[in-house]
C-alpha cells in the first residue's frame, strides 16, 4: 500500500516509516521540519529507494497535502504530525490547539478532496486524564476526561475524525479509520538507524540518558509525593518499534464498517525512579538527579490495558523490558552525540 506518513521526519513517524517499508509498503513522508529532522527523512528515503519520497509541507495546509496525495497516488494515511508535550501544552495552549486541531483539519479536508478514505490517527492516553484507581490499567472504554491542553486537543481530533467518518459512511463513500491511544513511547530503532532527537527534550528516557552522558543538567524528578509505590509518577513505556508495528497491524485491517480504537502500551508500569535505574544500567553511568515540584498537567499513574489489540489483531509489545528500551536509546545517543545535527 502507498502510505502518507504525516510527521514522517519526527520520532514516531520515521520509525513507523521503517516498519512500513519492512512490511513491503511504500511511504511518502510529509513534515514541515519544525520539529522533525531532514536527516531522519533522508535516512528513511535512502533505505526506501524507489519506495519512498519526502514532501516538505505543513499538514494543516490542505492544498499542499492534497497535492502530495494526488502526486504520489496515496492510498492511506498515518497521521502523527502534532505537538505532543504535556508540560509545554500547559504553557502554550493556543499553539497546541492550532497545531493539533488545525493540522488534522487540513489533512481531513485534503483526504476528502482526493478521495483517500483510509486513516490511522495517533491519539494519546492523555485523553483519559487522571482515571480513578479502579480504572487502572486503563481500557479503551474508560471515560475520556483530559487534564491538559495536549489531551484536550487530541480528544477533539478523535471526535473530528469520528464525525467525518460517520458523515462519509452515511453519504455512501465509506471512510475507514483507527485511533491509536499511545501510552509513553521510548527507545530507538534496534538497528540504530534512527533515534530520538527533540528540541526541547522533555521526555524522561532521553533526558535521563543525556544527563547520564553529561550532555545536559541533572534530571529533575517531578514530584516524590505521588500516590505510587515509590512516590514518583508511574507510566507505561512502550518501545517505539513496537508502536510502529502496531500501526502496520492496524493499517492492514482497516475496515469502514468497523472503526478501531486501541490503546498501545505494555500493560506494565515503571516509576520515574525505576526508569532512572534502567537508564543507569543501559549507560553504565549514574543519572544525576535533583528533586523538583510536580509538573503541571501530570497525572500520577497511567498504565494501559492493551488486551483489546492483542485479542483483535494479535499485536503485543515484543520489546517488553525497560532495560531493552533504554539500552536501544542509550546506544543511539552514544553513537550520535549531537543527535541528527
Ligand atoms: N519526568 C521527570 N523529569 C523529567 C521528565 C519527565 O520526572 O525531566 C516525569 C514526568 O513527570 C512523567 C514521566 O517522567 O511522570 C514521563 O514524562 P514524559 O515527559 O516522558 O512523558 P509524559 O508522561 O508527560 O507524556
């Protein structure tokens, strides 16, 4: 299948493009390069040969996206392009609403215009907010009640996709979609071809590894007074290559008569302190840390119930240990001290 990957020069988009290629698909990467990396796109396009192309454009620019869809004969879209930092979304809510909502709107308008009717869209566990303990691990049926602008904007995107698909199906031109709610994504391509390079970098695993390697100040531990086993926040960290493979499994099963909504996680939780220990084992160094207040917008505990996608599509995380995830990340950061620069 020929697949447009929005945000294709970004962390998850580029890894997913590699998995698409490995599964025999063709990729067209679309990215405005504001947060994505030209180098990541080049690496993917080089590996792809005649099965890959890169288009520099903003996903919210419906005309540019429509041109990419028709020029390349795209059959399906995997939509990653978005802003995705919880903390930043609290500081810059309007930028989050614009990037995430207007971006997805431009994409849907372009797909509509070009008759492309297959979409896998990224969403997030942040749409669940802070579920009560009885709802953890979190199933797809859990009430969505986000507590930060990032989660709010992604929930709005979910609703927009659903409404568009319902209208298309009513009007006799069925639209097949899947919404994938990611938990925390970490790690790098096990073969070391691609990595994680954000500016600013706020995610825990890369921040801890970079602190261990002496390439950034000590890691701030955001709160030690959470209601968790060691007082630090607990998250479900899924390896980026596992996440990428979940997209392929979903893409190949898209069906207009049965929209898919899946959590993507491992079903296992690791605390901030446990992740720090895994990063220390992966780098062979100490992660320098300082205690810091809770970060605005952070829930204390998020763990996926990922049994639905396992039961329906047979997908489950292959790289199930935090040690493996952190060691792939540490290898890439060690081999690429300046990231993609
Ligand atoms: N975290 C931390 N220090 C950091 C970055 C993150 O203590 O420098 C914590 C954060 O409070 C959260 C967890 O690590 O509980 C994962 O944060 P990340 O930003 O990686 O992902 P998020 O859960 O916000 O999507």
